[in-house]
C-alpha cells in the first residue's frame, strides 16, 4: 500500500511538472530540444502500453471465457455490460446537450475570432474531414458489424485501432476451448494463463516508469499545443473558453452524478476507494489520451484496487475501452451544437435527437486512440447538416479536451465493471492489498 501511494504521488508530480515544463518550454522556444530529448521517453511509455494491450486482451479474455462454467453466463454478462454501457452513454449525451443548449457557448464567439480560427485551421479541418469520408464513405448500415470480424488474426493484432476484432477473436477462442474436452484444451489454456501472468508483470514494470512517461508525454503535448496555436494557447482558450467550460462541466457532472449514483446506490463500493483506486489509470488516460493505451492499467487497478474479479474485468474492460466512450459522446454533442451555434445554424429537437443516436453509434465505432473522437464528429456534423469544415473552430483546443474526455471514458468503464462485478457477486469488498 505504501509503495502504491508513493507511485500515485510520483505520477501526479510527473503530471504537474510536465504541464509546467510544457508552458515554460513553449514560451522559451525549447520545442526542438523537447522533441529531441524529452518526447522520446513519452513515446516509449506509450508504445510499451500499446505493446501489451493486445496480448493482455487476448490472454485475459481467452482464459476468462474458458474458465466459465457455460456460455450462458457469458451471454448474461455480455448483454448486461453492453446494455449498461449504452445507457450511460445516452445519459452523458443528454447532460452534454442540456449544458450546451443552456450555456449557448457558440453565441460568445466574436465574428473576427471565428474568421481567424477558420482561416488558421481550415487545412487541418479539411484533412480530418477527408479522412472521415474515406473511412466512412462507402459503408452500408451493417458495416460496423462486418468490421468486428477479422479475416486475419495477425492483421487485427497489428493495429491498435482494431481492438474490437481482438476481443472478437479472443471470445471465439475462449468459447471453442470451453467446448473442447478438458485434456485437449489444457495445453493452450495453460499457455494463455502463463501469457496473462507475464503481461500483468510487464504492466507492473511499466507502471514503475509511469512518472517519467507521464512527464514526458505532457511536456511534449503542452509544448506543441502552446506553440501550434495562433497567438498562444491562452488567447485561444479565452476565445473558446465557454466551449471548453461546457465540455469540462459536462464531463465533471457525468462523473460526479451518473457514476457516483451508480456506485453509491447499486454497488457496495465506497466512493473514496473507487476514486483513489482508479486514480493511476485516470492519470495515465490524461497523459496518453488513449483508453486503449490505458487499458492495461485500468485492468490492473480494477482487479487489485477495486476488487473486481478477473473474470469480469477481463471481459468488461476491454469491451469498454472499445465501445464505451461516454466522455467522447458528451464532447461530440457539445461540439456539434457549439459549431452550429457559432455558424448561426439552428438545430431543432429532431436534429439533437439524431445527434444522440449518431453519437451512441459513433462512440462504439470510435477507436480508443488520441483524436479519434473528432473524426467521428465529422460524420455527426455532416448528418445533421452542419458543414464539417466547422471543426476548424475547435481543433486548437481539441487535444486538451481529448485528455479530459479520455479520463471520463475509462472512469465509465471502471464504474460499469464494478457494477457488473457486484451484480454477479464478483466484487471483493474486503480491504485491498494493492500492488
Ligand atoms: N482519445 C479518446 C479515447 O481513447 C477517444 C477520443 O475521444 O478521441 O478514449
């Protein structure tokens, strides 16, 4: 426990120093030095997390599924998990839409700032819009389901954007092993159990260097964000302040109302233990902006600090990292309406209901990597008749909001894992022996 606390504090220190360094380095023009000598340590940390995400998901789901007594349990846990994930995303969207309609941040953007932002970010916005159209252009209504089934295991394992395919393969392998006679299944099962144990050890090793990784990632991100923006980050923040407040307020309300209500009334988990327990994962999510990269840490803290059984965490969390993105959905709702408000386009109730539907689907399809949310936002904007070029207005502050929405995304995953574990009697509420 002592060591654990020390690690928490070190990661927080890394985070704070990274933020401060980023701002100072941008003001003194240390960009080149930072990208040559500091950013690589962040990149190594991020790569290491991604490196173990695929083997971890494969090994933990296969062993989890194969250890079930029958497949009914799998469909029960699966159905419950997906249902709760969708419900929390809808609540997040309603909160986002309520805030953006009440605050109307789009009305606060002066015309000259709008012109300036459009001019500055239009090339970048076009690039993202093109990417989104290429990715989504020719898709039929069932393409998302088709995409879940890989035609090549190594192909899906080679990209962190295909985590849902890895989840699919792992469940299939697990079910097949479950159906084999025990002695035939045993060698492979022992292999995956051993792989699982090894990967968990690697997570522990990576967490030891997390403070340095977090520092380097934040130092580099903040140097870049501050340098890239016209007139500096602070002016930009001033211009888009209301929009940022709307997104952040939404995220805070969703975490502090929706998740705490679930935890307080539907599980025996105390809020203190929950939030202290998942703090390391939240810090990693904030610095990596990727729920996929954070997944190994989320699983580790859910099991060790929250007492969620491995059976539940190994299934619910990888699924959550890929299909449950409450923070992203909330941000998409706020951003879509904000852009419409700024451009003077009125979005009626119908259009806003359409945003809810599209954002739920988008959050399922959004890859758990940095900036994936804004690509899906393009699709939402196009569907409700707002020019996709409007994302130019928000691109400058997107990275910062990405960090925050990713924290909300993984907090949602951990909340649902706790709820599912509690409903399955698989939540160990005894005081934890943390790593
Ligand atoms: N970065 C987010 C995540 O990985 C996705 C997004 O909103 O861009 O959870």
